[in-house]
C-alpha cells in the first residue's frame, strides 16, 4: 500500500486524532492530545516555521513528524526533526519519507544543524545513523505510580516562603515568565534557549490546553516566585511535569522538592493515577529529586545530530 507524506491539516479532526494516536503508541510517556496539537499548530511563533507532517497509508495516519527551527536559540540554524511511526506500521518507508520532507523544509529555511530525539532501541538508532545522524547526549522518561505508590509526606514551607498555584497568577503571569526564562536557560541541552518574547510565551505556554493551573505550584519568597513546577494533565488520569525549576538565588533550599511534592499530593487526591516526567542525563539535581519521589525510568532516548551542507 502506497505511503504518502503531507502536512497535518489542523481543521481535520481525523488528522489530529491520528497524529495523537501514533504518538501515544510510539511514545506513551508524553502527554499529547488532538487539542494540544491544534494549539501548537496555530500558536507556534512564525519564526519557528513549524510544520507537523503525517505519513498516511490507506487513509490512516501511520507516522508523524514535528519539524521546526529553534527560533529561541541564540545560535542560528538549529532545527528539530522528531519522527515517530506507529509500532504496527514500521518497515514500510514512512520514516524515511518523513525525514526527507522534514530536512528539505528546514534546509529551505536556513537550518544547518538538525537535532532529533531517538528512542534508545537498536532499530531506531540504526535508522538515525543510516540517515546521517550521529549520537549525542541522552535523556530518560520517568513514571511514578500515583495510584499505588507512596509519596513523601507533605511538608510546610520554610519561613518566608508561601505556596501558591498557577491560578493565583492568572491576572499577571509575567513573574512566572521571568522564572521560566531563567531556569530554562540553565537546563542542560544541545540547543540553548533564551525566552525574550513575553507575548509568544503567553500564547504558546501559558495558554496551552494541557497546562493545569490548579496543579501548577509556585513557591513565593520576598514577594516573587522562587521555584515552580508547571503541570500538564490530559483531563483523565495522566499527569506530566512540563518544567520544574528554582531561581538561582534560591537554589539549595529544597524548594523544587517542596513545590513538586505539594503538586503530586493534590494530583493524587484529584484522581490522577500516573505521573510522568523526563530528565537529561546531565541534570544531576533533578535526577536526585525524582529518585527521591520514587520515579522509575521507563525509557531512554538519545539526541542525534546531523550537519547540513
């Protein structure tokens, strides 16, 4: 059966649902829904040249690619190519067609170095290497059983610190933008990130349909956010940590543990049964925190890179 690669159609519910179905089958550790896909497609910054692709066979979506420029990086020409094919439809050429279309799109918009996350499995790694990509850093997906696991006991905040939710910043989220920008810039990564566009952050991050402001938790010290954990939920049973960070001036005080523990306890009380997160293998502090909570590694991925030109 012929495989065709084309753009994801944001106004076609079948495309959105098919894309989400493939991603969940290939990468069940990340939260993604048709609505979150539609949001990304319509809210991504124009400079990202974001182009989600689908591979279709017999009218069914069997493969996906998320393709964009890292427009927030201080280094120009960085592009991302993340390709996933449904496990039941591999070896049909869908992955190769998606990679080719993605690379052509990014090259046309000035990309010179491409990055791709690849699950650490022999077939996936061999596929990346056949297409000229070389292995770099690695990261892990982690899962916590909220339904049956044991969370650390709740602790009150230290003197001078109070806990709030993301909803408390609904009228003015700019202080959270500043904290997100600071902490994201310190994360280990092949692609540096500098948040400078508050309006874009509002559209892409703050208004994201998966962001749960009630479970997002913030530690406030001296009237300013000092640490936070941003939470995504799927509206059913799955909870995901989108970002956890502490301002440089407040590190070493246990505030990341404090906000994450408070959020996880509320999530369990609200009926969420699984919590997911991810760590770069070079992020020692967050690895230690997640180990303290009892998260288990459920998969590893490797960052592959290819030079163009």
